C-alpha cells in the first residue's frame, strides 16, 4: 500500500473514481408543483390522513380519550372498545390484515401505497407545501440556493426551517398524545413539566419527521425503505404500473404547436422534461419502469397537461399493464388477486366476529403445583387453585363462581363476595374437595363458571384438571 506522502496524482484519481462508484453524492431535487386529477387525489389523501392523525387524539368517547394506548395502565382505548394485554391476539390479527392488504393492493395497483398513503410521502408533501409557500416555486428555489448567503436568503431559510421545526414538534407532541392523554400532556407542556420519557419521544419523533421529510425525502424511499426492493415479487403482467408509451412518444423532439409531428418524423413527446421536473424522486419515467418510482402519478398530470395544450390525445404517460402495452387485455380477476382477496376477507371476518363476540371478562385458572393433591381429615381429596379474575369492563361487577365436572364436588374460598373494580385483576384462592369414590381417573376435567350478578350475559368458562390417587 502507498502512504499519503508517496501517493501520486493517478492514485488519487483512482480513489476518487472508486468513491464515486460506491457512493453518489445526493443532488437536491426540486419537484415542480403540478395540478391535475391525480394531484387532487393525492392532496385529498394527504389532508385526510394528516387530519386523522392530528385530530383523533382530541376526540372524546364515554368520558375518556377516544384513542389512547395507555401503556402504564396496560389497556388500549379504541373508541368503544377497551383492549388488555390478554387481547394481544387482536394486534396479531391487525398485523396480518395490514400485510395481506399491502400484498393485495400492490398486486392490483402497484405502489399505490407509496404514492398516496405512506407516512414518508404524506409528510414530505406537507413539508414541500411549506417550502413552496416560503421560497416560491421550483425556479425560485434553485435561484435562491445558487445565490451567495445574504441577509434576505438567511431570513427566508430561517423562516422555512422555523416552520418545519414547529410542525415537527407538533407532530411529535401529537404522537405522544396517543400514549399520554393529550389534554394532560398539553397542560404539562405549557407548564414545562413534561416527564423525561415524554420529552424524549416528542423530541425524537419530531426530529425524525424534520430529518426524513425535510432533508432526506426521496433518500428514505431509495435507500432506507425495504418495500422498494421486494415489491417486484408481488408484480405480474396485469399489475397497474405507470408507464411511458414509447411506441407513441418516440422519437421525441421539440416542435411548434401547429407542426405535424408525423411530417417531421417525430412522436408525441415534445421532450419538455416536465415529467422529470415534477418527479419527487428525480427519475425519468421515459427510461422505463424503475424501482425508484413511487407511483405518485405527478408525471401523468404534467404530461396530460402538455398533451392537452398541444392538441394531442392524453395518456402518453398513464396507468397501464405489461399485457396492455404488448397488445393484450388486462385481467383484473386472476388467481393471485382472488387468493389475496379471499384470505383478506376471511381474516377480516374472523377479526370482526371476535371483536363483536368478545367478553369483557377474563378468567385464568392456575393450579397449585407444589402438591398434586392432599387428603383431608374427612377422607376427601383436595386440590388448590388460584383464580385470576380480570374485569375488562368500564364499571365494577360482582360475580358468582361455580364449578362442575365431578359429582359432589365441594368448593371453598376465602371470601363469599367476588367483586372486581373496572380494569382490575383479583386473585382468588380456591380449594376443591371430592370423594375419591367419585373420581373415575387420576385426572378429571372440571369447569369453572364465572357470571356477573348484574349482567347475565357477562360470563366466562374455564377448564381445569382435578388430580387424585387413581
């Protein structure tokens, strides 16, 4: 190896070329603002999703925050449903539904999630809107960045970043508001008395929003998001993709509006590059399908506007499929889509049924494992259990407990009244005694029945085993 002192110009040039081949320095992208059908749909999606995120924590439901993930109390409020750690299975259902929905919509419409609903896309659109309001459009931003630093440039940049930071802090505050009651959180923030963990997460989530949406932008999609890497595994020849019709557009070239492109030997593409200028990831859709494309449809709106002004038919860039581009017919109902749809509907049905039939009462039976059984002075066989009764309702309840499964089975508890407050867990020691003559096997099945005295439909059964000498 050569030392820096003995390294020649040729060696340094080789190192520079190697660095460039391993890492391409980011060039800032200035996406041009675009108007059109898909731009309006994207704006509606951004406003709707941001509205849901920022306003949901302020909604009230039955005297509490409508959506609150109360980790210290180990319960999640989701409108009229209260979930407990025992309801972890519902989270599994939601994750499965989200995964199947992603597969279904990707196979059907490509990266529609990335272009319209991904948090990175949504918050980047919000930051771009702030940037355009402060610095102006694409040309103004490029001129401003090319200018040397001045008082006016510093003022504009400071204004933009101040608004970005305030918006990011509000985002972090809202995020924490899903885990700490947002009204209480706001009061403590106003009094500068936030706890260390709340402060950390407000700052962390705000910093992540500021960095991802303000600075990194397309870098997150290109280098950090794994979805772009494996999305092609879910594509087929009937998946909707955004494509440039090269057979119609080539050869491209500029011309007057009144000129006949066929007489000039040109296609419909006038090579205005607007499709590139509006792309948030900086790609040229005319080069074909690329993993960097997030299917935001900005290039479709830009190209349709140009085609309309030139008097050409729209759709030079459009949603299409590989089958359609090769002269075939797109099939929407195909095996992959139908399999995804069936699995998705089945899982959603099971989830809805489970939530609808869920009982706000839990019962766990833990058998004493120190001794299998013991014989009492009366000659009866005794087993000891600990019952954990979880009241998952919003009010306190009293319960009656019974047990069945062995003739003449006796139950003894330390308390006659079983009352559990809302959201509490009660541990109840229970001793069961049975005549040895009634035991048909060494291990017999028994069933505990727990019923609320004020609500007969609020009941639960739990099986256990009674052990004896046989």
